[in-house]
C-alpha cells in the first residue's frame, strides 16, 4: 500500500465503520482452534467476530491508526501493525484468511497480485481464502467516476474520492483471474454500504488453496 494510502487511513481511522457481512457458516468446517488471518483488519470488526466464534484470529493492517482504534475497542485481540510484506509468519501458518474490502484499497494489478501471492504462502494447502469486495456498480454516478478514473489511472473501475483517496471496483473476470490458483468453493452477492453510507453491491468468494 502506498504511503499516501497509509496516511489516508491513519487520518480517517476514527471516521469510518465497515459493513461487509461475514458468513460464518462458510468457515464452519474449520476446527475451533484454527488460525485465521484477517488481512487489512482495520479496527478489528471482523477479527472480533471470528474470535467470538471460537477461532484464533490474527488481524494485520498497514494503518497504525486503525490498529490503535482496534486495540482500544477490542482489547485482547491479536491486532498487529505491519509496514510491508512478507509477514513475519512461516509458510502455511494459517488455516484460512479473510480479505474484506481490501482489494478496493489497492488499485494496481501488480500490487494485488503480490498480496494474493503472500496470502497463498501463508494459507496451508487445503486452507480457505474468503474475499469480499466491490463489483463495478451500475449507476450513472459511478459510471462517470470510472470514466474519469480510467483517463487518469489507465484502468476502468479505479476512481477518485473528493477527499483524495483512490479506490477500485472490480469486474468478476478480474477477480477470477486474480484468484486463478485457488479452487472455487462458494460465492454470493450481498448488499452493503460504502464508506459514505451509500448502498453498494459486493461479491463474496470462498476459495480453497490447492
């Protein structure tokens, strides 16, 4: 993640609430002592849910402000500030990982591929990766944003918020290509909200590490 993006999330660590729903049944086959990595954990919302369900959740995030908020709101959670990849964990250290609204914060294809490669290293063979992120939205407001973003960034689906943040929404084909080394297990589309509270459609994909 770029320094500008890290500063953005540090500056807004207290401002936002995250809302992508977690389908715990998708992880129901994991033993209750399983280690689950919440990459891009923010303030620990999902990690807290996973811990309450009985798993050993580890949350990591580049934004120190988010981690500080999470430690304050969820004392006792294993939340870690990281400065780069790879993580200081051995190969196959986790039984599963979740990636909730993280790819939207990493617009470049190359950076997304680096992240997925690291998660592939960290998840044991047969382990699960649970991705939740935004598809391209169909309304005219986003279409205008995507066109402007394509002209500026060279990739349709990347767009600029008025406050300087840069985000990406995805085609299903782009997500499938990114996760091509994994075996599909389950998928669903869900209604959620954006940082500004607007309704949006997200896709959730559960895939298995081969």
